[in-house]
C-alpha cells in the first residue's frame, strides 16, 4: 500500500468504531455523521479486501482481522498524539531522560534546573533519582550523573564536581567532639562503600574504630538519620550547604577525604543528539562556575 495514500480518515473511523462497537457513538466522537463513519469503514474494508466488523442488529462485533488491526492502530494514533503534544509555541519539545544519584540531585542539580529550562525551553528533562545504580541501556537514559572514580565499562564519562567526604552531625553531637578520636564513642553512619570511614580516619591520623553503625544506600538518607540524632554521617558537605548554613548540621572537623567525584556519563554507543549536547554544555558550564566561586 502506498503510504502517501493511506486512508487516514477511514482508519480513524475504524479505530473509533472498534472502541465503541457502534457507528453512531463513533460518529459523535469524530463530529461527523453516522453515515460518513459507516461509509469510511466500508471503504477501508474494500481496500483491505476483508471484513473488519460483523454488522449486528444492535451494534458491531469485530472479526478476527478487525481484532488484529485494532491494537496496531491504537498504538500508532497514541504515538502520533504524544508527538504532537510535544510541540509548543511552534517548536518541537525534545525530551531527555536523565538518571541522577539522589545526593547530587537534591544538593546541587534541582536548584539549578530553572536556569536550564529558561535557556532551553524546547528541551524537557525527565529526571529519575537513583542510588548510584543507573542502567543506561535498560532505562533508556540519555545521561546518568553518578558518583565514583569514573571507570564504568562501555561508558563515556566527564567529571563534573568534586565532593570530598567529611563527618556531619547535629550541634548537640558536635559539642561532644573535641578531636577526631572522640568519634570512637559515637555511632558512625555508613554508606554501602565500606572503606570511606577508614580512609577518613587515616587522613585524620587516628586509628579507625570497628564500624558498627547502620548502613545506608544514599548520603541523603544517611544525613537525614544524622540530623535525627542517630549518629555521625560521613558525607559530602558541599551537597548539604543549606543544612550547614541553617546549623541543622555541623562539620566538626576541617578534614575531608576525596573518595570520588560526580560524573556525567553516557553509553559510548549513544549518539550525542543536539538536545543532549545542549544539556551537557549547560551542565559543564554550571559545574565550572561552581568550582570558581
């Protein structure tokens, strides 16, 4: 069948009639006469060389061929409608799927997204929050922002922000901490990366105690536990500056340890589309401005 001559009106009439199993109700939906809908469906049946409906005394019933055609058309019309919905003010709205580790999202990215939207109103970001376990292929992500050493197989990485770790706690806990050794008497909240506290104590010149504190899958939840008075978190202070400025958190020691960075990542196999390039350039500029402040 010549695509340039697809009987779109007839296909739409058939799809509406299949949902309602009634030509009259389909006609009301399409704002045409019942006779027009019936004629369009009959025309489509002649073109396809098959019956799509059984005409019953009170309504319609789909034939086997009609049942096979319905889901294909429904999906096609839904996709066309979704695509048309992505036009605004005469421009096509590109959607980028971004996966972001939660700490970076709440501590850095979200407060800056208004600036991206103002600069690129034709690009919509779909942001999913994760705990640093992003499946770029399985989740169809254009980019993922992750924490670590930047060594992920099959992945292109670009450094964004340094985020050294330091102890964070409530003011009441901080008053008990005179030296790093005093941390031996506190509950030390941990992430799933087991060596971070040991690395911090090595840098502070103090033996690491046996770690028995709770383990959290994100710095956000760990710091929330610290603010609830459950212990001392080891987390990137730069991601919790609002809480520190409000004195809900205290950094008791001027010692921090570099255990990783935040990286912008994408699959090597992913072609960099113009919308992706816009997001990458904006994000890198923001990160550079952050480092020079």
